[in-house]
C-alpha cells in the first residue's frame, strides 16, 4: 500500500475540485436543473408542449397557404403566356374542379 504525501493529496484535491467545477458548469450549460423541475411538474410540461404544437400547426397552415397561393399565382401567370402543354393541363384542372362543384 502506497501512502500519499501531503503534496500529492493537495494536488489530487485541486484536481478533483477543478473537475467538480467543470461538471457543475457543464450541468449549468445543459440547464439540467430547469429540465428536472419541468419533469416534476407534468401539467406545465403538457401546457408547454400543447402551445408548441399549436404554434407548429399554425405555422404549417400559414406556410402551406402561402405556398399554395404562390403556386396558383404562378400557374395563372403561365396560363396568360398561353403555353400549349401547361395551358392544356390548367384547362383540365379547371374542368375537373368545375365538374366537382356541379356535383355538390
């Protein structure tokens, strides 16, 4: 069994203190305490996730609406150019939509 001298113990204690400080800083950066607190309050966790889901759904709806409007606008501009292939495709889409509207 090897006995450590006082100097070796001081170095080991200094090293351990430094490592503990590093660990504490890493946990602080991870916001581990806030996460554990959130997990201990399931109602708050549910509320936050619910709001996040609403925001995602609203964002998707708005984004899809904007992209759809841009697509329709682009198709209308192509129809004005009276390109044979695209014009026929657009006319077919319009015919299908009008047929479905008459059925209802």
